């Protein structure tokens, strides 16, 4: 659209850190991601020009030479003390810089002459050139003895190469002023900087220095280890290019630093693989149990079967049917004598006998009945023929996070975070037809998950397949995995550790567990969710009729005169629920009618405080039935009781009633004119209330009481600069009612014919989006 160009530039200004290996890997990664830069350049191509530009800076008194020891320089910068070398003359600085470039001086650097008392410490006379006389640059060799820093090189080369927009991560934000200063000092064409935040993932290290430590210490195979967050690493783990692109486009260039879980990206990847990859079957070797089909085919029988039930284009495979089969121990342990189980892609087996062995495995006997097509209530199990010449033994690899902490802090030592059990390998029997897959092929082991062929069988080495996470917190079937699915999706610590000691519970005098308010509310929500969950099984009409009769009976009992006996707890609970539902209906209508985020309109009031308190004592509103109230309740939870207690008592003003004129002409002219004027004023006031912008969202950003002198118009212009269907959620009410309701609450008012665009507003809304996601988005998704 803009006919722009992408420049791939290697900032090779530090010869001690630059290696061809890194550059080659970056080029290969871009090729893997199908990204083709228009130009390939190196900062080292401009070393001669950069020396000339530095000479100009020194001549203009913008820079000075300094040989203050590093430790002392750091102290001076921290305390804002000017270096004594700041007073050097231009000629002295020029001579020193020339000697630096010739290698005659090795203990000096060139610093920018800015402000040593600047609040931003990185702007306190930063170093722009330094000596490295003995270093050998991988491209220029020993030609240069002094090298520019990134802070000096980047703004100059960006301008020279015609860069219009420089995209830089937020950690450089404090240095943007230095970037601009260099270009201004040298009268260069200005470049627009756009800051964006790095994407941080749970239980993941992104620091090249820390990842390098894992490589050097032998904790990983190399930079392409499938546990590494490098492009080559995640591709070897089973990520697809299309899934990675889709995920990144969904994230967008946010300025807020987020810590995301892995579940979303793996879920997108699963959606890419699911429609197109072939299906095979594998049974874990150590836990393989025998199923003897007593009326099974003898000799063996081969049948053709589709590689994908819903995609014929994937092809077909040959399935071997035999009398002796392998099945998973997880399945065998649940089978009982007399059960009917379904062998997937074969038929139902009636189990006649089950024998347990000392090693924990079983042998099961039964008869196949292919005429029986009733599969609704049976256990479905995978199987393969227990015939060595028609199976292949392969290695299955499951990978965990390299570190055992979800969020790494700056003070953490990576040596203390190493997960020493991050790679687990075990063996399995699989269909022989899988041997035709090549390295890098994707496929699915039914009821196990998706896999990638990491290496094919060669010599005495078995085929190795790596398990690909699917983003789910639970395994796809009863077949167990070596690595916890929830920790894969959420990061280490994201799952409930099975070995954690439960909290000690308080018990009252009667032995009943005493729950805190938060725990009681949590349990109530779980109960409400469980009650509203649909059953996946067949509908039991008789049971439903019995439940309906019981409810009617309870209703009749509650309507009857009170007896001396205490009412049942069920009836009392139902009465409370009915009362709350009536209030929920009232509050939902009130929020919608007021077109505001609060019960009394654009300002929080005592009514909001009282409503929140009452809901807190009972089960909260159902988001599917009361989306606006549910969103309001989530938002109100951000206010502390101390703040909400200061909200004033406000009554919703009702529109003035129309003063109907007397149809029979009994009103005199003055009365009629007064009535008409009153009607016009009422309509005017009504329109003004509707058109008045509501600055409700600001309260949601900043937790503080509403001020009496708050200028609603000015605040609304800032809050509502982004259109209604813009930044937060592009949703449809029927598909995502909760997100829709929150979107309406957050930016539900309008400013007619006026749009204000400010970066600060965008940051605030993005920040609030992150807050909402962190608190309640999981609940919205489940709904």
C-alpha cells in the first residue's frame, strides 16, 4: 500500500560480540518465516562516515574525550557529577579522537555533552565512541581501532538509508531523546520512532545472554533446541509459520509489556494442523496391554482406511486386523468383565475376561461384534495389531519449559531456575505405515495429540517424534502424558501442583468448615456454573419430569402458610435466588436505560456501592442473562470499599412530563404558551442529557472519587477518541455477548462530530484491556 521497503540491517558495531553464526541464523529464520527483506545492510558499511560525523560533533562542541575509569564514571553518572574532562578544548578532543582511531590511545572514549543532572540517567553524557584496538571485526578485520556505539550509529544510519519509521522496543524509549539529539546536532533528516513492547511468555527466557548460558552449559542441544524460543527452536517443536503469523497479527503493536501464556499460540497452531494432517495410532511400549479378540481374523487381515476422516485428500493407509491387539493400560484399567467397548475403526467388543499381572498390566479377552453399531455409551479405545512385522517401535519426546518459574525477575539467577526434567523420552509401538513420513512431517496419534517427525529411523536409531502442545489445559483423552498439559499451556506454576500442601481450614464448633468471603464467593460461582452446564449425554425425560415436579412441590410449599417447622434450605435458597434475579433484572434495565457505566448514570453513587455489597453476599449475575450488569460488577470490583464509601447519594432524574394543552380551549393564551415553553425546555434538557458525553471510563482507569467540578466534556474527548467498534473488542452481540457488553460499558458514550487522537489515550485503553483480560477474560471465554 505504501510501497515501502524493509531493510535488514545487522548492527555489528561491537566486534567482540558479533559472530557470523548469529547473522546466518537470523537470515535463515527470516527465510523460514517467509519474510524477504528488500535490502541487506551492515552498520560496519558506514564506519568511515561515522568517524567523519563524530569529528563534526567534536568540532561543534557536542562531544568530548574522557578516560575516567569505568567504575568512577558510573558513580559520577549515578550522582549527577560532571566529569573533569568536560572542560577539554575542541582541539584536545579532536587530537584524542584521531589517536583513538589510529590505535595510539586505548583508554579513552568519546561522550556526548548533554546534561549530567538529567532525570533519565542514560542521558547523562552517554558514550558514543570507544576503543577496541585488539579486536578483529568479522567483516572489517583490524582496519578500525575505535568503534561507534549503537546510540550513535542507529540515528545516523537510519537517516542515511532513508528509513522513515524506526520500530523500536520500549526499553529504548528513554533513549529516544538521544536519537533525536544526534540527528538534530548533525542536521540529518528526522526519522519517526514507533515504540512497541516485547512479547513475554510464561516460563520463557528471551535474553540472548541467558539462552547462551544454556547452550554453553550443555542444558540444550543448541540454538535450535525445541525448548528454545528461537524461530528454529519453536519450528522444531511443531509450530507452523501460518500459526505464528496469525498469532503475531492478533497481538498487534502494543506499547504495554505483557506476560502471555503459551495456550493461545498453540491453540492457533492446532487449528492449522487439525484439518490437514494424517492420523495414525501408537501404544506406549511400557504400558501396552494385550486384548485378545477370540473371534478375530486368522490369518491377518488388511483393510484400507482414510488417513483423515474428514479430509479425503490426505489419502489412505492400510490397517492390520489381528486376533491379538495392543491397547493402552489407561484404557485397560477401566475395563471390567461384562463391559462393551468400542475398538475405533473396527467395532464393539464384549469383554468376557480380564487378567491382572504383577507389572501392573492386564490381558483382556472378548469377542468382536461388527454388526453391533450402537456406539453411544461405549468406551472408545485405540489399538494396533500385536504383530511385530506390522508395527514399528519409535521414540516419543515430550518437552517441558526450560525454567521452573512462570515470571522471571531481574534479580533471579538463571542457574537456580533450571528445570532438569524438561525432556522426557519413552518408546511406543505404532502402525508400520508411519515409516513413510519424512523429517519435519506433521501428523496426529489418535487420542494422544499432534506430533512432528524430528528424525527418521537410520541404522540402529529409531524414528523420533516430538509432541506438539495444543494449548489445552487437559489431555485430549484418558491416555496419559509425561508432561502436565496445564503447565504446558499456562507455564510452570500455572497448574495446581499436585504435591502442594493444602491450606489449613478453619472449623466452627459444629465441625463445619468456615470459609472466607472470597472462598465462599468462589465456591458459589463454581456451583452456579455447574448448575448451568449442559449435559453431553442423552436427555433423561423421566428425570427431567421428576425434577420439575419436585420444583413445583417446593414452590407450593413456599406459598403455603408457614408451619412451625423450619423451611427447607433448598426453599430458602430458591427464595433468595428469586429475589436476587428480580434485582438483577431491575439493575440490568437501569444500566441500559441510563446509558452509563453506573446505576445512576455517569457518576458512581451510593446505589452502586449498596448493589455491589449485596451481590457480594450472594451469587453474582449470570453473564449470559445480564451481560451489562455482569460487566458493571467486574468493573466495580476495582474500587476499594474505602473509595466507594465516599460516593454520594444520587437519584436518577425522570424526564419532565409533557403538559398537555387543553383540547377544549379552556386554557388561556398565556397558560398555553407557558405549557409549550415547558415542553420545549423538557425536550431540550432530555436531548442534552442524551448528547452529553459521559466520562465514565476515566473512573475505571483511575480509582478515585468523582469530583464535583470534573469537566465531563474534556474528559470524554480524551476517553472517547477511539470509535465504538475500534480498539478493544470488534465483537458481535450474539457471538460474544460479554465482550460486547464490556465494550459498550467502556466506551459507550459518544462525542458528536469530534475525534481526538492521542498516544496517551491509546496507552490507557490498552492498559485497561490488559487489566480486564488478567481479571476476567478467562471467565468470558468459558461462557
